[in-house]
C-alpha cells in the first residue's frame, strides 16, 4: 500500500454534503454535526519547475461517463492512462517526490487531524432587499413615509461626488458565494463508508461539493502563554523585589530593639504589681 509522506496542509479532499444530524459526547451532551461523504483523490499529473516554473500536483475527484467528456479531455485522460475524473484541482506543494501519477488516497489522511477548514458555496437566495440582505432597519412606519417602508434610503451625497461609491450596501443577489469555515472540529470518521463527521454546520445545500483541508490556524495553538514579556515589566519586578528585600532587612534590624522595649515594659509592670513584705510595712 502506498504510504502517505506529505504534509496534509499542502492538499485537500473533496466531499459531498449529505446533511446534518447530531452526535453525543461521553458526558451525554448533544452536538449538531454535518455528515460529509469523501471521494478518493487520484494523482493525475505531477508538475515540476521545469514544466511551469513551480511545483504542484493535479488531483482528480469523482466519476464521469466518457460520453460526457470533450474530445480534448478524452485525449488527456488517455494520455495519462487513467480513469476519467469529474473534477480536476491543482495544489502547489513543496515536495513532489512523494507523489506518483496513478496513486490514490482518501479519508486516511484525516486520521490524526482534529480540526479542518472547509470551502463551499452558500445557498443562493436570489434578489433580496436591503433589510434582508444587510439587516437594515427600514424607514419609519408613519409620518410621511408611503410605499417605501422597506427601502434602503439615500445612496449618495450631492452634486459632489455625484455618484454612488462601489461597495455601497444596497439590494441585490443574496447568497451563492464562496465561504471558508476555519477550525471545524472533527467528531468522528467512518473508513468503511468514507464518511467524516464535523461539528456544527457547513455552508451550502445538500449534495454540494465541499473542499476539506487541514486547519491553517490550529498550528499556533501550542505556543506558550504569554508569548512575550517586555523588559519594562522585568525591571519593574526586579525593583519591587529589591524594595521588598530592603524592607524585610529593615524589619529584621528593628526586631531586637522592639523586643528590648517590650521586655523593659514587662519588667516595670511586674515591679509595680509586686506585693510589699509585711516587715517593710511595720
């Protein structure tokens, strides 16, 4: 069996969103999860610096009938002597020696990974107004406002600049954009059915293809805290320690004097309270 020796952060897998359900922790807590069915990736082409000036690997996902391929793609897969794939995706890698054309890998690359990043398209909702699209408050319900209660209001200034700036929040198409979800926890995996179960929701409808890769930000999680201490804090702590040592030494030097004073006062009190002898009274 071909053994994986590359970094998971260099490549990604493509899976289909099956739907959502829930799982239970050992403590009994219910957790909403998303079920993704992964597809095995096949190395179609290994690209080196001599061909294009950079190192990359081209992966193929999914199955497709030859009747649905163009003549150019039929010739391409025939030249590579491999099965036709529905999707082709290219990833830049640092080391191409670990990849060979024709090798396949799948869910096993997520064996020791606890957090992943997903990329998918959100559900398209068509043309939407400003209140639904950007959470605007709308205009007043009375006092002169008629037939425009849900409008976005003014969009410009005056004759100068005399235009609407790009990026102005207005009504328009809502959804159907690419979204990246980071640091999604992997709850469990099923190697028999090629399923991966992740915590929470993944944007997009059922049946959508989702790109899954190793988490980018989780690499900095094991850093010590705090990671930096300024020199000013060090000097301040040193001065505090010096002051405390001086005070403690002063206190120690004052201890004998305080003890002598306490002893003398005790002796005086005892002398006052001494009962005189009977012979002395006579």
